C-alpha cells in the first residue's frame, strides 16, 4: 500500500462560480482511515469538494494538504469513481490495461482477477461502451482498485445500480478500506451511509455543517440542518 495521505486538511476552501461562492469556506480535517461518507442536500457542494480534493478543480482560495503532500503531488496515489463512469473506446480488459500498464505487463492475471471480482470476467473482450450503466460502474471500480490507491473517492458511484450491484460495490469498497485505503464517498442513501460510514461529513450551503461518528450522526445529528435532511424535510 502506498504512503498514507492522512491527515487530509482542508482550510478555508472557497470556489466562486459566477457571482456565487459554491464552496464558501470549507474547513475539514480527516484524520482516520476507514470510510468517510459525505452527505448533504442537492447543490450543497459535495461534488465540487471531491473534485477539488482530486485536483480536477482549482479552488479560488484556501489550502488542501494530504499528509505532507499537495493535491498535485498526491494525485498518483488517488483514484476517483464518478457517477457516470468515463471509459475508453476499447475492450473491457484494455480499459484496465491502459490504467495500470505495469501490472498489465508483469502480471496480466491480476487484471482478469479484478474483472472476476466485479463479475465481468466473461465480458473481457467486449467493447466497454457496450456494457450497461451498472456494468460500466463495476468496471470503473475494478480499474480504480487495481491501482491500489491510498485514497479512493467515490461520487454517488452506486446511484443508478440495482440492489445486488450496490451490495457488490459496497463489499469491495469495505474490503479495500480494510486493506488500508482511505475511502471518501458521497451518498444520499441513508441505508448505504449506515452500512458503510465510520464518520459522516454533512455539507450545507457550500460549507461543512457537521462532522460526526456515523452512529451518532444517524441517531442524534448535532445540527438542525442535518436533522431536517435525515427526516426528509426539504431544504432549499
Ligand atoms: N460549473 C459550474 N458553474 C456554475 N455553478 C456550478 C458549476 N458547478 C456546480 N455549480 C453549482 O455549485 C453548487 C454545488 O454543486 P455540487 O455539484 O457540488 O453539488 P452537490 O452537493 O454534489 O449536489 P447533488 O447532490 O445534487 O449532486 C450547485 O448549486 C451547482 O449548481
């Protein structure tokens, strides 16, 4: 496993879009391994925060450090799985080989094992773009895990999957977390949050409103805004 990227420190992060601060002074420290679930209403800033962490967006203000590293220097130890997977116009197997060329050369069997772990071994030579949405998502996760990232980011990666695929992805993510990968995932699914989270970060209005251990968050959230969200009350 690569070096730890902990603690992750985010200080006063601001991102302006148009005339609006869509990230409005995010302060967050993530110290522990395990799974951090980010929750919050639509538009709270969850995706933008994850994209900043992964170096896809440059914030207008503020700092992010991961262990002793900057975002840019930690990029090769990170992997991100998006809600809509981005795959190459190549076969399923080639999508993996392209992402981890060293492994593909030295130990191609690992690629097949990775496909097997997401129940796609029999699709190895098909064009990846012919896979269904859920199958593409499983391939994207297999690809992310092959790089043995120190930090795995998932943005609503199971949002459009059937229940069996959701549980498969959850079990792979949990196993990877036990192997020492720090996992941060965005989810609106309270069931998923309860199944996976060690801690919950709750975002509201471009800020972190609450960071709590998962068992506390789901039984006794500390903030009225999180309580309203969990109760399904509309927050606009
Ligand atoms: N490129 C952009 N230009 C302008 N506004 C943007 C842009 N990208 C995001 N936003 C705005 O920033 C806010 C936060 O967006 P973000 O995608 O982070 O929300 P989210 O918490 O992930 O929401 P959801 O749960 O709906 O996915 C939203 O109001 C969104 O409209």
